[in-house]
C-alpha cells in the first residue's frame, strides 16, 4: 500500500495544527458557527443529532493492521468503543467530543490517516474495487491511479469550493465492483484495439434526490492524459455548475440540462487548452505502482480444503458465501461480514478492530480492505489457512455467511444518529433480518441486495438496490417507499417505485411478500434481479398491496 513521503506527512501534520487552532478559537467564542462550519467540514466533522460525527478517509478502501489498531484505540478512547464503515470506503466515529477532535486527527496522522476532504464541496475520497489487484477478471490494478488522483485532488486550490461535493470511482476489472456508473466521474479501465490500457470516462452519475446513471463522454482515454482530462471536467463543472440551488448543483444536473454532446464539447475544448501542461508522466505512474507490488505468495497449496468443508457443514457454507476466487492459485479473498443479527450494518467494535488487525497480520499480509457494502476483505488468504481463519472470525462475530445475500443489507445510520434523516433505517433492517434469518432460505434466495436509506440523500444507495427502501416523513410519522430492480454493477439501473409508501410497522412484511413472490414466479436458476426485469413490478405490486 502507499506510504507517505515527507511532503504527505508534513501536509497532514500542518492541517492538524491548523484545525486545532480553529477549534480552540471557536470554543472560545472567537469564531461564529457560520465561520466555523466550512472549517470543520474541510476536516470531516459534522454536527449530528446527538454528537459530532468525524468521517475518516480510507483512500480506495485500503488499511494496514497498524491503522486498524489506531482506529480501535480512537474508538475506545474518544467514542463509545464502536466505529462505522460507510458505503464509500470511509470510517465514521459517531460520538466524539468537539474539543477532542484535534487530538483524534493528531492520532490519525501518526499512522498516515486523516479526515481531509471527507466532507464539503470538494473532491471526496477516491473509491475503487475492494478486490483490486487480486481478482481474476482484472484488466489492470486501479489502485495506483486512485493514489495519483488522490494526490492531485488533495487541497487542489481550484477545486476546494465546487458547486457541490464530487465523487470519483475507479474500476480495473471487467465486473464493476466500484459502482462507477453512479459517481460524478467513473473511470473504467479498458483495452483499445491496439491492446493499450486506458480509461473509459463516465460522467454525471449519482444517487440521492435525483438518481441518474452516468454517461460515457470518452470511450478511451490514454493514461498520460488522465489528470488533464479530469481537470478539464472539473473546470467545466466549476464554471457552469449551479450554485443557486444545492439540490441542482451536482454535475449530473449540469449534464442533464446541458446535454451530453454540448457538455462533452465544452470538456474537450478545455482539455485542448491544458493537455500539454498536465501530462501524467509514465515515470510517475511507475513510481506510484511500486507502492502496490504483490506480496510473496506461497506456491504450493495443501490438499485439505475439500476435506475440511466436507467434514464441517458450517465452514462449507461460509467458504461458499464469504470467499471468492483469487488470481493466484491456492489463495482466496475472504469477506468479513459486518452484518450479524442485532448489530447495525457496518458497525464494528473496538475489540473486533483489534482482532481483525491481528488476523490480517497472520493471514493476509497485514492488509484489510473496506467495501462499498459496509463489509471488510482480507484480499490474500492462503487456502490452507481458511478453516483456522474461519474459526477465529466466528469466535469474534465476523463470520456470518451472508455476503451478497438478503441479510447483507446496506444501511445508513438513519434517525438514530443523522440530523438529516426523516426515518429510521437500522431498526427496519433488524425487522427484515428477523424474518429471513434462515441460512437455507437465504441460500435459496441467491444474490440479493437490499438497501435502506433514512432520507432523500440516499447514503445507502437505495436507488440501485435490488430492493430499495427509502424513509420519508409524513406528518411526523415514518413511512417507506419501496423500489425494485436497481443495480450498481455493469448492468446499472435505477429501481422502479413499487407504489404508495408503506408505514414502518409493515415494511418487513412487504419485503417478505416480495421475496415469496419471487420464489413462486422465478424460472430455473433465475436471480431476483432477472425475475423483476422479466416480469416487471406488477406481480410484486399486486401481492404487496393486497395486504394493505
């Protein structure tokens, strides 16, 4: 993984000192709330319903065991011994005291972490495929390019006050696990006819209040042109994006109002002006790539895995659901489920963070990945170690065998924490979980994505859930709109609204009805998403609203 040089470290240390001074002046009454707000947002600090919330950046989702231990220590010392992984590969602390935040940032700086640009109208944390560098379907490892974009975008003076927040995702594999089509800019690595690797550039994707699938504005961009082309897109957005209405300020609205042809023409015209001044040198690409060399893999695997799976049915289920193929024979990537029953999705205790750090050292070269689905990954586990690792994960509550299944729900903090929320999400997730928490039933349902958001901001990406659930406020009561048929993968699509909102007490029942309808109407081997796309929403609609 990337290691800070002296310039990186100095920048982060100076930012901590700067924010310490700003916080002190605010607490002493020298800065007003209006003056302090943009300063705290630049450092990832929100004021939530009950306490401040600090969002910490995890660039492209990669963490070292040392960093995990530090996050555990911060959770213990400054929070309620819990941290929360988000859908953008970040981690949040929901209960710090405002006066402690500079100390937390100083602690983070000692392990090359920070909260810079995790909030505010700037370029946010660059995200990527959690299986980058190890997946068999990879064209090229996207992480070096994520790091190059991170360095280019951090405290970029021209893009510190954009019309609205800005999110970039990069995928290097044939299967899109980075949701590139629902980001402001999505970069998908592709090969051209000459066999060269570059980027397909998508612009204008996004979820929230106005969900839109991104559009391709350049089918192939050479690697050397990456930064100049990104800069051209950002300049066009910065100049023409709306600042009069925050709900219409995202680049997706500009693209929609301008039209794809005119928008592309503006970007290309800007690019011509700056292309030669911002060439991404191949030497620089190689320099950054050296931070992402492969570990020393074993070359031989023992014969015991099949026998272990045959002897232990619980291990066999976990092996099938929570591990995935690796490009190196004898290895697998292992998903650690943060979706145990009774735990808010994405939450992890300090003791679990410490345990995961120790297990990463022992079984996965000291590295952990955060996923868009609020889980964790050990990317490099030798198959001889899988049974022992499973036992250890099981003992700390991180081996629920539900990755990609219906109980692997994506869920925002909702009304329990967030000051923006209109409705609960965690309790709804728990109600659904309690109705479908049967392993045979989950396995029978197959791959199924349920996403639950507590407000229109859509932090849980409900618009692209196979089943999406959005909380709305109706005269002080919590109601929920359901959508079916969304996807954030290669076949990205927005879910279609099922019908009128459903009151909180009946949401879990409605989901159960939808799932039962799928089981009855599916064809042999047909997934939930394929069934919805084949039949449309009418049969599901009829069953759900027959009960109400």
